[in-house]
C-alpha cells in the first residue's frame, strides 16, 4: 500500500528488489494517501462490503503489504471473530501497524514481501487482501507475488487486491495522468509534488492493464478473476481459488 510516498522515502533493496520504507516516515502515510489516491476510503469500504457479502464469517484473513494497519483496523470492527495476519516489507510500517492494531486480534507473519510468505508460513487463509502493494514489482516478481497469494488461500478462498492500472493507449495514459494530477492539486498537494509523483509512472511503479491483471490471476491458477471497482488509475479485483 505504500506507493504514494515521495521519492526520498523509498530506496530499493538490491537483493530482493522490494521497496523498503524508512521508519520515520510511516506516520505521514495516512495523511498523504488521501491527497494522492482518489476515493481511497471508498476502496476500503468496497472491499470490506464485498467480503462481508461473499464470505461473511472468515476464520482467517491475511493482509499483505499491510501498511499502517488502517485497513485491518476497519476490518476488525466488521469481522470481530476473524483472526487477522499481517505482513509488510517495511519495518516502519510494521511498527506503525502494531500501534494502529493495538487491541486487535492479529498476528505478524513477518517483515517481507508477498512472494516470500509461502516460505514463512504453512497456514492457509480464507481471505487474502493486497492493497496497493504489488505495482512496484517487475513482471516476474509481480507474478510470483500473485501466485503466492493463490498458494496461501484455502480451498474456496477469496483474494481481493487493489492496484494501479495502465490505460490501453498513450493518449489514455496522458489524459488519465492529467486528470489524476488535477485531483491531487484540488486535494492540496503542491504542483511540484504532483509533477514529481506523476513522473514516476513507468519508472518507479509499473502499472499493467486491466486485461494483464486478469490474465496474471488466471495464470496463477485462480478459477475466477473479476473486476470489482475502477476509478482514475486504480482498480479493485477479486479472485476465487
């Protein structure tokens, strides 16, 4: 979930290629993200409402790329009997999530990216969510991350992911970025901040089209892969094993 940070926040782990977040910036995330992603809270609500209808009583739920833990904090209120598990490659985010989730029923699987999770746990989960956490990955690593989610789901498990998406044409990209930039300006970001963030498209984060997303889900083994929600350059997808 951590792609909205300024460039200075991120650096690349040369071994894993996983973005790592500096601990002293974790507190800024929840303030900044609403100025960057349109309908951010609606994305959370759509996912939680969808799971509530489709899988009303999950016993176990993994949130990979958990960020500050705000999503699972909301989920805990709706699913009080569910046991939650979290993971994130950022030490700063894990520390922040532990504060956000104080009093919640959850377990930390580890400080790691999604693709590393099968080596850490043999557990299987009824629900897995991955919100804004795979688009920094190059194609091979993205496929590995999606396949890891597939392998960690229980037999009839539900995978829901929110990711940025790539328009199909150059003009589509240009107009979508312009529209997205207008939102960020109206939300209070400075022009230089907006320009800097939009310039990272295809350089620091690597969006793929809706079609490529769905194909990646099917290639990983999911029998069903569908679109739940689309807006600006973000999309929410759900998959069933």
